[in-house]
């Protein structure tokens, strides 16, 4: 919205906040702190191993998870793929921030950032894959697609968000027809569901290991 300066700024006519580049985060919960402590005991981390990269990158503001690919482009190279704290595609500003913290591009491999000397680190963000859903619904008396469309879209959004939250710990995400049907069947007015397809295919849909999923069109 509109920004109002608390002190005079010469030449300023208007200012507006239009986009969030790096999200804020809530303070860490007690359960999260306890789990992080136990993880630190079990990881036996040392500078430059996979767990160490995960620990350091996840400490950076607005990072919600990271996948580490060692020796991805030859000896001494490391690739980090990050997701933001809302479990969505990160902004270029966040990707650049992590790159600078871990291994600045202009000094790659020199140990200027957190990465050990000799490690050339490349930071990228997850990409998104659009999931279109079509299905044939039998409705209870008095109901039609127009009555439940918004609720159905929200139910699918909730499912895809849950998947995205598990991205860091999964080899790749799989969108399952059974999960979609279960959630749609729980909507008031839906009696039965058949012929459910994801991106025009009547089977579970697997996405690339560096991709999350977002809802596209839903047709019932």
C-alpha cells in the first residue's frame, strides 16, 4: 500500500509498497529449536558436507528448505536449490542473497562466503509445475459445480501446499489422484467421483526433483 515517510525526503512525490521480495518469519518455536538441537547432535557436521550446507542455508532469512547436490558439475562444485519460507518459488533477490552468503559469484571457490575454500557453489531456486485437474462428479440433489468450485480449488491448494512443504525431504514430488479424490469427496454436495485426471493423464503425476507444484485449472 501507500508509504508515508516519517522524515522529509526532498523530491519524493509518492511511494508505494508493491511486492514482497524476501518474507519475514515467525520466531522459532520450542519444538523446532529442540528438533534442530537433536539434528545437530546426529549430523556430525564439518565444514563442507551436505548436512553442514543444509544447516547454514536454512539459517538464512526466508529460506524454507534446500537440496544439496555435491560434485554436480565436476570436482569441487556444489549446487544448492532453495525454496522460500512460504514453500513457493523464491525471488531472485533471495537466490542472490543466499549466493552471496555462501559463495559470492565474483569470488567463487575462494572461501569468501560460508563455503570452504575450493568449493564453487551455485545457488538456484525451485521451479513450479502447473497441475490441471479434471474429474467427473456425481452431485447430491441441489448441487452443481458452480456451488463447490471455490471449495474444490481450495482443497486442492491445501493438498499441493502440503506436498510443497515436504519438498526438501523428497526425491521428487508425486501428485496422487487418490489424495485429490479423497479431498474432493469430503466436500458437502459431492456424492461420487470418477475419471479423475492430472494434466490429461489418468494416473499419478511425478514432477522434476527441483520443482514444486501449483494449481492450474480445475474442472468438475
